[in-house]
């Protein structure tokens, strides 16, 4: 198997040389593990192309989600469609190391029905109840990791759950501070603007990252 760095270089280099959509590109992709995973069509083929779980050289390994309170109950967040919400806790995952200048950040936004578990293997499936993650890595594991297209040896990658998520961020299953019971259908309507403001304004500020140095200059959308 190629080394961590060689894997990413081979994948990006061969595609950039021939053009991703060309016949030549598809032919030169043969033998590259990441490409094999992308080309796989059946469940068996996909399973066979995966490496040795979290111990694989191109895996970020075991992952642990973090939770951060971005909005307090005393200063609730104003919503575009009216109303306010607070407190707001956000679950997120990070991979790689933040550079001293804080200029190597890649922000990944997940699909509305997705989650923040982008890559690697969830270490906390017993405690968080997400047992399906024991069978497979994060949803973009083929792209994010050492030596891959989004190289965690170079970049600091972060993906938070959106507001209203059922994967750790404040949502309908969270307790409404006014009633002490889950919000349920009383959870307020939120917009894409609310989600963007929360993750682009509040999250970098709370993580104390220099917003003028790279934060969100490399946004990546990982789902539709």
C-alpha cells in the first residue's frame, strides 16, 4: 500500500494530469486505493477496498466528538423567521493540527440529514448509541485523511453538526429550558442563514481562531 503522502499525491496527480472525466484518467486511476473505493459499485467491492479500520495508514484513526456551547440561555440567538433560541450546544469533530498562524483550516459542511462524523472510526459508539458506525468509517473517509485529497497532515479540518440536528447539536430532542422537557414539535423553524451565522460567526469566535487568517476561506460542502 502507498505511504500516507504518496497515496494523496498519486490520487491528485494522476487526475490532474489527465482530467477527471477522461478515459485516460479512469485508466490511470487503477491501483490507487482511494480511486478503487470511489469506483466500487457493490457492497462487497466497497468492503474489500477498505483498509485495516482505524489502523490504516490513510485513516485519521479513532475519533471523538466535542461539544461546545455557542449560545447561552441568557443571550439567546435571534432567528431569521422570528423567535429566539438558547442555549445552543454544537457537536463537532476535528482532524489534523491547527497551524500557529491558524491559516490551514478547511471547514466541511454536511448534508442536512448528515452529521459531523466525516472521517475515521467513532470511538464512542457504546456511549452515544450510534451503533451503525461500528461497521464503517465516516461518510467522507475516502477523501479526508493523511495523504488523501483533503490531507490532514497539512490541514486542520472541522465539521460541526447543524442546528436542529439529532446528532449532538441542539435540536427537537434537546430540553427546552422553559419547560424542562424535549422541544419536540415546539422547536423553532431555522433557516440556512441561521445555520451559516451560527457556524461562521459563533464557532470560530469560541474556538479563538483568527478569522482574518484562513477561517472559512476553504469551505467544502460534503453533501447536497
